[in-house]
């Protein structure tokens, strides 16, 4: 029998929230060679060279996974956020057909004009998120559709820079990438999409940078009257799909074809869809692809502002997830009501119902639309749901930032929970979140962040 490895790092004297299948808790864990080697009893793996950290009552969680965060863009404009003001702040920017991504670059040069700027932005994002306990994030849209984009933040060159940094061992978070074959928040064509699916990808360690699939913009957002809805805006319009086509039927057919092509190629599909009508079209297309070709990928809706109860109930059976941003809901809810009425706002972002149906829900920031502080957005989610504070609620919301995003990444076998054999991606908090109301979580400091067994932040 092979003796256990001596640990490089032991955390002891606190609460370890494993978020494993049984939601077990422990008082200690041990790490060797970047992997969790013991949870609970760690004496047998503690040696003279082991670094032992006394938690002094602090809590250890799996590393936080912000499953919708524009890393290069965040690093380029921070501390500006689109909804928080500053350069390009607010919703007044006109980016293509009116999405959540404001005009942050103005008429001047691109934010990221060369490899040096791209590299600096990505590394800066690593420094921004490490003190937040974030060890994984998804770049939701990099590719040829934005190679001529005004910001330079979403191009194929950004993906190449991620791969280079991963190969050099310089990334301080794991990155999942969706490729983009149309414009960010703008139109896409079936021909460009089909051509893009066949484009080569940079070769890199998929546990560092993993291109899992594609991003499609189905529509815009309700405040800009560009979400495709069954309701009418004040001007009598109801939005439309951003996919190319002369009429609604042709646009919907082209969207259906895109989803079928990507599904058959084995790609994960993440679709920006906010209007109830666009969401129906997306889910129908995904369901048809699954029925025709079998399950593939971990497809999901991005934002899903006006998802209907009927569509929401279909998602678990199809294995379709929902990636939503409670911070954006809180910030833009009044604008949605102004665009579509108070009844639409009451039906919007039905987070409580999604959890009750068993939908795989991921909470995320969409930074730099808003800041990437997940503690604030867990508090916002609880407030939006109108739920009574409880440990069960906190567990559910924390899982939407750890376990569920690992599933979305197709990586739940090796990350997202604290279990022997999984990677040692950890977030240490000054207090146990299960003892707190969600509203109190933003006041709890992150004291340590560990990626692959390596400390990337320590207060």
C-alpha cells in the first residue's frame, strides 16, 4: 500500500465547508501537490516541512467561480464599472444593438491594442479577483466576431494571450472560454458561425484555460427595448433576435441552425437571451438538438431576465442551466419596469422558482458591468428572492458560486467542492457564512485564496 503524501499545506482549527454530495463539514484539510489529500483527520499527512495554518475559527470554502466575467475587459477599465459610473458608465452607451456592455472606449483607440496591453489586463484581473477568493471564471465571448471590435477586449488575440499566460504558469485563476463568432451585443450570421466552429484553437492545459463552447447573442436587453418579448414596449415594438435574417421567422430559423450546428459539434452553448420570446426560441432549439442528436455539452441561458414559468420548468429535464446576475437585476429592475411595466418586473428574474424547480443555477457578476464581489451578489440574490435567512438558503446560494459553476464548466469531477482527489482551490473567510444572514456576508473579509495548492492571496 502506497503511504500517503506528506502535506505541503494544512488548514486546521476552523470549519471546512466541503459542499460535497452530503454537505459534510470538517475542522481541517490537507493539501499535497495541488490536490486535497485529507479532509478531517490530517495528522497522518502532517510532516516537519508542512505549512500549518491555524484558522482560528475561520471558514474554508471551495474556491469561488465567477461563471460570467469578462476578464480582459475588467482588467482594462477597473475600477470603472458600467453600472457604477466612470468611463463609459451608465446605460447611455450605444454598443451595437443595445446590450449590457456600454460604450467604454468612446471614439479613441482600442483599450487593448496590442499583446502587451492584453497581457497586462489579464494579469491585472488576476490581482483584482484573488483577494475576493475567486479561483475560476468564465470569459463569455472571445473570438473572431470581435477581431475588429472597438475595445480589443473580446478578440481572438485575447484568447491567444490567455493560452500564452497559462503556458508560462502566470495565471492566478482557471479560465473557461466561450468563443464568439458575431459581435458582442450585436448581430451574427449563420455563415460566420459555421466558419468559426471549424477554426483552430490554441493548445493549452484545459485545467488552466479551457475552451468549452460558443456564445450566441440571441437578443439585447429590456431597458434598451432590444429584448425580444411577447410584450410591447411603450413605442409599440417588441424587439427582435440579433441573428441575421430579414424577418422574425428567418432569424429564428438561423438561430435554430446555429444551435444545432454547435450541439452536433459537441460544443457547449451559452446564449445571451433576456426576452421571454427569445428564451422560448433558444430552449426549443436546444431541446430539438438534444432530441435529434442526444445530450452534449452543458448548455445554458445567460441572464434569462424574462424566462417564463413554463420554460423554466422544462430546463431541468433538458439539463439546461441558468446563469444569472442578481446584482444586475437589482440595479436595472426599475429600468425594466419603465420599459415594459411593473407586471413584467414582478415576473422577471424568477430566481426562487428556478431553485425550486431544480434548475442548475449559477450566480455571477458579468464584471465589469458590475463589480466582481460575489459576497454582494449573494446578498442581492437573497433579497431579490425575498427569502428568510437560513443556513439552507446560504448553502444554496454558495453552491451557485462553487458547485454549480464547476458543473457548467464540465469540471465537477475535479473542482467545485473540497474532496480528497480534487484540486486544492480554496477560499478562506473570516467567519462561517452559514452563521450569517446573506445581508451580512459583504462585511466578511476574505483572508486567504489558494489555487492548485498555491497561496495566491493572503491578508
